[in-house]
C-alpha cells in the first residue's frame, strides 16, 4: 500500500493591475462601512500609496469609487472635519485616472471655508497646504514660517534618540509633505537626516516594520540611502506577511504595516503586493517576531542606574552578561552598519540620569 500526497501549488501573484483592483475593492467594499472614519483612513492610505508609486490602476478598479466620487461634495458639507481624507482620496483618484474635475472644486471649497485655519498642528496645516497646492489653490491665510518650523522640528536630533513613536511618525510625514512624496528636494539639513537615523535605530530595535518602512521611505525622499541592515530586514518582513480571506474575518489587523512595507518595496524597485490577494474581505497579518531587543536593552540600562555610560563600547562590556546573545549580536550589527549608531547610543543611554 502506498500513500499518495497531493501537493498544492503556491498561489500565484496577480498581475500588477489586478493586485491594485483587488486591494481597492477590498478596502472600499469589504472591510469597513463607509460611515466609519477608519474606512476613510484606510482608503486614503491605499490610494495615496498607489498614486505616489505610479501604480497602474485600470478603469474598472477606479469605478469602485464612482459613488464616493459623485457624492463627495455632500460628504464634505456634512463632515468638514474629515476634509483632508476626503480631498486626498479625490485627488488621488483623479491622478490615478478617474475622469472629472471634482478635486479642483473640492479644494476651492476647503479654502473658502478656511478649514486649514482650524488646524492646531503645523503638520496638519502642511498636509492641507500640500493637498490644496495639487490643484493650484492656496489656503485663505498664509503662513510664511510654516516650513521653517517643521524643518526646525526635524533638526532636533537629540529627541529622536529616545522612544517617541508619535514624534517619529510626525518626522516621516513632514518629509513626505516637504518633498511632495519624493517629487522635490525637501531642503533638510544634516541634522534632520540624523534624526531619521536615530528614529530608525529605535524602530529597528523595536522590530517595528511599519515605522521603519516609513523612515526608509523618508530617507529616500531626501536623496539618502537607508542602511542595508534595515532594508534587508524589511524585505524579509514584507515577504512574510500573511493574507487571509473570509467574510467574517476581523479587520483589527496589520493592514497599515502591510501597505507601508509594500510601498517601501516599490521604491526599492521590487514588485509590491505579491502576496496572494483575492476578491472580498482580506486580513493582513505580520509574521510574529520572537526578539524584543528594545525592551531588553532598556531594562538593562535602567537597572544599571549610575553605571550607564554614553560609550557603546564601554556599555557592551558592562552588559555582556545581561543581554541575550541574540540582542547583543543585533546591537553589534547595528554598530557596524550605521555611521550614526555611536551618536544614537550616546543619547539613548541617558548616562548621568538615575
């Protein structure tokens, strides 16, 4: 008697245009209700990534958003607080090939209502300015110092040597807006690049592929090349994403991480969204990690109190018996692979603070 084992071939990746169509359909129709603000957030993120990577999107995929496009003026009138999501989606749809001039009229309405004037955040004001400028519209009230303030925030490198994810995400988005998503020079100095490297070291230590992908994208938009250690790890993480399909699946998942990692992959010349995609609801999950290097290193440093030194070579010897071999090896790789590591560790160690 012999046992016959049937081998299932691995699912083939869709053609690029069909990948975009599957993703647009999933996010537009199958994950959340249009009344949910997270529907706006997810769809705006997807369309933005497709637009800024120059992805080919066919007419059928764009028709998925035909009703949204036709009624967006009414949505803006009723939900003006979501104007940035609404305007971003319309502009990206048009720039991806949707026929119409609704974007220009929507931009004029946003400016006339002075919606950017209600923003408290410089980052959000910059996002609004960029969106309006895509159709040649200026905010009602100018702010000549806006870009300089944002560049000043980016240049404060020391703060980015300490864990602060909110500040790190703001840093990447400032670069996105100032650079027009890689279309122009953001005019950032060396200090801002140092900030990106410091934030990237923390994201890498935390194994945060979402944030690290954004940082690598931001570095490329400044004309810099991210460390190969980071990009190699991101490539591995991107390939390990798991995509599930099913009408009852939870959408509390890693979809933003999935989108941003594939955005980074596209910028490096790779083929994005090659995971098996299908019609209907999809759930996106990261490969579960085992190491927690940032937590382990932080605990070790905290326990040393007055024994902390800003010098990594000194601290490596002092912590040799405290850190696990995996974390110690990872830190050695970082020290060898980043010209900014010593300066980063000097701030991260918080020597002299108890």
